């Protein structure tokens, strides 16, 4: 394990960078649990620049848990358009429904309860605890993983998250977890611009699959068409999409299985 002096030097480096280069994001202002949850779900696999625009639009349309819980799936998907991974939007709505019905509109503040909400995994639960409630919870995302591998595992390959946790725990600011993780996010984003991306040495590294021409792209196009037109037929989809009937049908079945579409004999509509 690294010496205490080295850990302190690491912490000073991250804090110094952050204080000189702190990024100004809307989710870092007027912090409340709802706004934090929206930002965490929205920023999964979404570029920050795109996320900023949609985050503001989403909060304007659905400013609170009750507002989101009452909204229709179609309305939620309409606002979400352009972000991709549309099931995130419906998970967020379902989570809002549970918060309203089971927690009187107040988001739980422990990872154990948060992971029981639809669409919330271990990472998101930890991030929400830190950013919404300033709790010193250990969690790992792409930026955090990149930083600790870069600084503490210089020449090693196949590094597991379990190996990183002792370092994250040893450097965590227990009095100000929210700000510390913001500092890590900002510093990690700069490291991410380097050609020697340290995350490639993680045992958990998975190269993102190509979006263009993928089934995910077809699913997104179908959802957009259905959302904008209330309902469509397979013939209409075939006419608009430059895809084989087999691929369109595969996408439709996947969306239906995920609870996003209702498929009747001749029409397809938002669930």
C-alpha cells in the first residue's frame, strides 16, 4: 500500500486542480436529492455537453418527484429524446413513482435502499448518497477508476475495482464527500483526454460498441417515431426506416419486452 505521505500528496494534487479548474454544472447548484438523481441517471453514457441541455429541459418539464411520477411515459420519452438509452427515462419515472408511493416523496439516503429503486445500481446509489446527502460512501465510476489506476497502478494490467477500493477509502474526505467526488470527476475528465487511457488497464474495461447501424440505433428511431406520432404500424416503420423487416421486428420485440411499447395486431404505441 502507498505511504500516508503519498496519499496526502495525491489528495493535495486533486484538490489543487479542482480549486483552480472547477467546472460549473447546473446539477452542482440548488442541490436536492431529486435533481441529483436526475443528473446521475441522465449522465450515464451521455456526453456532459448534451446532458446539460436535456437536464434543464427535463427539470422544467418535471421539477419534482410527484410531477415525474404523474407524467405519462410518452411525455417523459418526448422530453428525453436525443439522449439515447431510453429505458433510463422510464426507470427514472418508475423510481419517482416508488419514492412518492413508498417514501412520501423523499428519496432514501442509504445505498441499501436506493439500489431497490428501479434502474439504480451500486454506482448510482453511491453517487446519490455522496452528491445528494454528502455521505462518505465509496463508489467507482469511469473517472474515479481512471484516476486511481493512473496514479497507483502505473505498470499493472487487469486491475479490479476491489484493488482500488482501499485507495479510495484511504483518500476519501469524510467531512466533504460531495466536493471531493466533484474534484475527482473534474480531474478524471482531464485524464480521460490523454491517449494512454488508464481505464484500458482495468479488468472491467469494455470497449463501447459502434452505435451507427446498431440495433440500439433502430430502437431509438422506432421510439422517436412512436412518441411523435402516438402510434404507428409496421408498414409505416418499414416505409420510414431503411432497415430489413427482420431487424425492425427484433427491435420492436426488444422494446416490448422492456415494457416501452404496447404492440397490438396492427399498431404500436408507447406503453
